[in-house]
C-alpha cells in the first residue's frame, strides 16, 4: 500500500532536504542570528540604521536577546572593497616569510 505513495514522493526528497537546509530555523541552528529594529518587523542590515540608545532584538536558535546599542562602527564600503586588491601572498612578501 505504501509503494505508490513512496514512488511519487521520492523525486521530491532532494528538494525537500535543500529547502529544509535553507529554512530560517535551520540557519539559526548553524549559528546565525536575526536582528530586528525596535519596531519588531524591520531587519537590521547595517549599523548605519541604529544609534546609541536604540533597542534591538536578536533571535538565536536558543531564544532571543533584547539589547541597547552603545555604539556602532560603519561597515566597509563594498564598492571600495571590491576594487581594492587583496594582500600579497606570503611567498611574495619577504617580511612575512620565516
């Protein structure tokens, strides 16, 4: 009796596993977090959008944390970071080789 149902479901198993890996709860379980502004609906994506004294709420796999911002640090300018060459390889920089 279970044969026809299982044969119908089998092609969807890899997709289901991929979807499960991307689910919000699975992402939190891997150590990521989700931080919202004090309105409880806006995702905090940049330190530019909060300031000292603002309340933020961070959701973790094991609960939530309510925090008050003390200070912020601006993030990197992505356009500059993409255009800037990376560090020299160790073998090209004599001061870094033993």
